[in-house]
C-alpha cells in the first residue's frame, strides 16, 4: 500500500474555519491520520512548511473535447492541466462529437477516464444529440454513470422540454445544468453589446439574452419545485433574478468563472479572440455585481468553463469560436482577486471551489477527516508567477490571462493518494 506523509502543512479546515500547521498521513488513497506531529515512515514525504493545503478542487464545468475534437484537448491532457491547477475532480460537458446522449458514448468515456489520474465525472445531454426537441433517456444514462444533465454549449430552447427535464432529473436526484441564453436575442452577436462593441464595429449580444433565459429557468424551477443550476453567470441582471429566486425558496444554484470577476469587455479592443467566450465579458458594473454575488452567497461555485481551441481557430477575431482555457489558473486567479483583494476569506474560497460544487453534483469533497479520500492541493500563497502559455500543460493555449501575474503557485496535487503534480 502506497503511503505519503505531508509535513507541516497549513491545513485549510472550512468546518471549523481554522488554519493549523499539521501533518497528514495517507495510506492506500485514504487519510489515515491528521495530527500536529506524525512520526512515521512513508514512501513519499512532502515538506509543506509555509504552504497552504486545501481539499482538491472540484471544477464543475469543463469541456474535455473527448471524443471527437481531441486535436484541441483529450481527457489525458485535460487531466494534466487540471493536476497543474490543483483540480482533482471535473465535470465534463457533453457537447462532444458525438454528443453524450447514449449509454455507449458515456460508457466509453467513463471506462477510459479510469486511467486519467483525476476524478472525471461526465454530464449527459438533456436532449438527444442536443437536438432540443426530445429528452435523452435519463434513467439509462444515470444508471450508466451520468453525474448531471446539460446541453451546455447551447440552451434548451423549448421550455416544455426543460420542464420535463427538471422533473425527470429530480426523480433520479441528478442535477440539471442550464446554459442560460436566448439565441433569438444573440442573433449572431460575438461580444457584449455596449460601448466597446460599437467602437469595434462588431455585432453585440444584449445582456437580455442571459437575463431572460435565467428568469425562465427560475420560473420553471419555482413552478415544478425541482432544482436547477445556472452555468457561467455574468450579468448583474441574472444575479438579481437568482438572488430573488433564492429568497423565495426556489431550488436554484449558480456558478461563475474567474474571467467574469476579473476582466471587462474593454480588453477586446485588442481584437484578440482569446478574450472571446460565451457568455461574453461584460462591463465594470457586471464585474462588481459578480463579486457582490460571491460575497453574499448568491453564487454557489466557481468553475472555469475550460474550453480549448487551437491557435488557428482563434486567429480571426470575428470568426473564432468562443471559449478560453482555465484549469491551471482557477485557484491562483481566485485567490489573488478574491482573497488577497479582501472580498472573501480563504474558507469561503474553498467552499466555492470544493464543497459547494461537490454538493451540487452529489459527490464528496475531502473534508480533512480520517477516512476521507486523499485529494489535496498544496500551494504557496506568497509566491507570484506570470502566466506563460508555453508552460501550460494542455494542448490549447487560449487563455485570457496570458502574461498576467497572480499569487498562489501550485506545488503539489494529490488525487486518490497519488501525487499527480509536483514542482
């Protein structure tokens, strides 16, 4: 049985909101002992003096591109990028080629994922082949291992179909994740509609696209009594809708991504498609609203919406596909711009990165109890680094944070008691 001893780590314990220097002994993938001094032999001994140790991050929104678009990413390069970012569990979206709407496709992914090194959960399509007009076989897909249902990449446009999906998923105790977007309002827009889109002379997307769709989802959840999760929230309007729905007792949760509390649409003046994603970057008031939503609990989770594309695909500003990568920068950006900036504390951050997304997905996160699965991230909160695209571990390099500097260098990632990343 493989053993690991972590010495002198500053353990982030969200349960009692404590930071204590402790040793952690891991045996056969499980936490066997946490104490202020452990004197044991181990196969690997990690000196974590001065470093923070938290539960492995759960990123509940990743586009793995596997199967069908593995020139952009595959599950193994995605897993390498995740490990380098302290991410030990991901939920992969189903907009692959073919889409994950059959047991055969789902089973193939989950079988191969056993050798990926991290925990890969897979979402299945709400509608067959993401066609929008007929539900996938929820029962068969859940039985085959689906962890959630979503047509992310596009909305479920038919409200009747979405209502059916909420009821079917609730009966199986599986979450439904909504890509809240009205395609009729989008109508070919490629960025936020506002002063910057007008200056660039390109077609914008009215924020009503996200707001109207979010309002519909909240109404469906309220009418059915079933839960719904809203992906990648970016506008002050959608946050107000979600906040109000929560106050009324509607079963609704949501996530946002680092780019929505860090960047505004003025970066698009560079005409660099690496700043284009969907939903698009918004304005300063939206960034401030997202931060308020994180502080007051309206936002439940932080995720990346990791979406790899090749340099060739991103070369033309106006025709490039939407999406950016983010697995390797999720923790450092969030730590720098939320904790160091004074908006939240480290315990709130790890609730957003680990416990809350795990709860939404009905899975477990390491809570530093003896007997828990040994998933950890160990990082230096004082060390700063610059994002160098040439040092990223995935196939694609389309990050919106290139050449920016952040605190929180990942030193070690452990998943299931295995050291999957170490510097």
